[in-house]
C-alpha cells in the first residue's frame, strides 16, 4: 500500500474534467476548484472536508467521483447509512471471534494507494446506539491533527490517513452531529430547473443510458419535447435520478425492438412526446398544477422537504359550532403552535379585517393540510395558515396563482424562512408565478437562476396585512359559509388594503 498515485495538480485539467462530467453547477464547481487550489498551497488545511448537501439525485455522489477523476486519485466510497457501530469504522479487537479491520482500513486496502478520494456517503444517516457512536470515530478520521496516527482496533498499529482526500455527502444538515458538522465545509446543491434537466438529459443521461442498453446513439433521437414529457409527466423530483431511470426504461424498450428488427441498418427511432407516452405507459403525474380557480379558504404554501421544495396547500373551513379550532393533516408541534399564533393574530385584527367577532364563538374553524398522511412541521406555513383563516372568515377567496411562505408573529410580522431557492423552484415547477416572502429573505433571491427569477413576481413583505393585500380576491355573497365557495379566477385582485387600514 505504499503506492501513491501522483496527484494531478493542474487546475485547468480539473476544471475541464468537472465540466465534462456535470452540466451547470457553476458555483459548486468554482467552490471545488478554489478548494483544490487551497489544498495545494496549505498541506492539511484545517476543517476543510467538503460536504455536499442536497436532495436525492442532484449529483452529490457523482461530483465526488468527478473530483477523484479531476485530481487523478483513486475513488472509494464508504456508505455510512445505517452504520451504528463504532467498530464498523475502527475495527474489532482481535479477541472477538469474527473480528475484522474497520471499513476505513478495508477501503484503503481496496484503493491500494495512500491518497485516494474517500467519499463518506450519507453522513446524515449515521446511527448511534449502545454499541458506540460512529461519529466519534469519524471525527478522529477527519481530524488532520489526529489522522496521521489513526489506530484501527484490529491492526493495532498507527496508520497514516493524512493524504486521503475526504468528501462527505448528505441529504439534510440537521441530523449530522454538530461536532462533525464543525469539521465540514458545507456546499448546498438545490435541484435543477426544467431547462437544466433537459440539458443534463441531452448531454449526459441519454448518452450514458444508450451505452448501458447497448444502443448506438445514432439509432435513436430523443427530441426536446420527448425529454420534457418525461420530466413533466413521469418524474417529480429536484434531482435527475428518476429522469435517468425513465430514459433508461425507454431505451431498453427500443433495444428490444432493435434486436427483433429484421432491417438493422436502417433502424432509427425518434422519441418525441407521443413516443414517450407509448413507451412508458399511463402518465404518472398530472401536469404539476395547483387549483385553477380561486377558492375561499384554500391557500398555496411552499414547503421544504428532503427531496426538494414542494407546494403545500392549506385549507380552512368554517362550520356552525361553538368556537372550536381543529387542526388536522399530521402537523408537528411547531406547526400547530404556528397555527395558534396565526389564529390569535387574526383574532386580534378581526375588526380591521371586517370579521364579525361573534364568528369566533359561534363557528368552528377547521384547518387541514393535505396530504393527510404525510407528517409536516416547521413554522414557515404561518402566513399561509393565517391567510386561509382570514379567507374563510371574511369569505374572500384566496388567489389560486399566488404562493407564500413565511413565519408569523402574534403582532402580524412576517419572519424569514429557510430553503428559499428550493421553494421558488418548486413554485415555478407548479406553474405558480406570484410569490410572497418576508422582506428579510431578499438576500436569498440571488441564488435563484435568472430564467426562473424572470418569470416570477416576488412580493417582499413585512406584515400579514401586505400578504392579505396580495393574496385575497374580493367579496363573495354573504350566505355561503358552510361550503367553500368557488370564485372566478380571473377576477381582479381586491384592494383589501382599504378595509384593513
Ligand atoms: N449536473 C449534472 N450533470 C450531469 N449528470 C448529473 C448532474 N447531476 C446529476 N447527474 C446524474 O444523476 C445521477 C444521480 O446522481 P447522484 O447519484 O450523484 O445523486 P446523489 O446526489 O448522490 O443522490 P443521493 O442523495 O440519492 O445519493 C447520476 O447518474 C449523475 O451522474
Ligand atoms: Mg449519492
């Protein structure tokens, strides 16, 4: 294991390799190149282990591979998902029957060099129980001060890991132990726009899948609308993994036809939108649309999930009763409290909003967030729930083409939230073009790709009054309370501000 691959230090070569392997991701690539430059200048710089964080299929693992290619190092991967035993990292003592060296030493053996890239995949899925805390062992592995004398329990001699290039990947940050996070330099990957996905498919996924299914790329032509059809109706994701899978599935079906074809020289298939439907069968996802009509008590919120952003609708309905409030939809504690804050905020402004205070005692208010089986939590639906409540109580429909996200305080202030880029991409994907955000989130807007940003109207607000001004449509007749009323979508926005002031 003495052999050490000569590291390729030419940054131009590295840049070229990164560009060849991945489309887009300009900022990320820049970060990687800066990182490589610093590594050349400072031997063992402190606390600099790159960690890619993002939704599944956005290219974290494959970026790791690409870095190995770009620097001429061997690539080995350590899957940390479900590792909950320290001995898996550091090995068992030889007194145990069936004892083995730990994964790190095994990986070094597999790499056969002293300076491979070791990808610590899924660090956020590390387990921890009575058998020990693997993250503690990892801390030692990653610490440049300690890892030149890493001691595997099985080998029981010091082993030098200081030349290894560690890279970590994770889907979420909050489950990585803080001490470990401290050692990592976080790089967030936030998912692709539709147009980026089309380019990734054309430049990378289709050629790769052609090769996998043994098809000559000259024999099939994927048209842009064929790729778009696959993206829109057969996948719903922030990354491109399912897209790659569906493209592979199309090509395998073509491969079968090719094998059966009598005339192989003239074989040529054009895969357009119709052909995709023919190959992949019934559409799996309807066009990502939300309601097409504005309704009373139905408001579009935006959520951040581990698989990227999502649109989350909030429903509020009033029924005759005794002033009870019901919250359903598997809402977590924080979200329930946020709903209560929203309600108090709305009650405290009942008069200005034109709500009959008696309604709070004589009607029951039900807030529901579909889909009911999926747990939801967090404070960022505060303004969405408040808007749904006001909409139900004032019988003003909420605009169907508006989406919002923000925390609410009792005094009606709108606070900033996280995951802005993912949420904006999701809203765009769902065809929502008007968005409401806290003013303090303005700084996050620079991350949004121009092609998306240009199509969005983003209202940055301070208070719930402004939110209502942008989100509500004007009055519907008085006598409909029990059933939500459907209102004409194309009606102009009400100037609610006059009633608020
Ligand atoms: N920008 C890109 N350009 C080209 N190919 C890409 C890009 N992003 C992702 N891919 C491809 O998408 C596929 C999935 O990526 P990868 O396995 O790296 O996802 P991941 O982020 O590690 O996901 P997970 O969190 O599920 O492990 C790979 O085949 C990868 O090459
Ligand atoms: Mg991965």
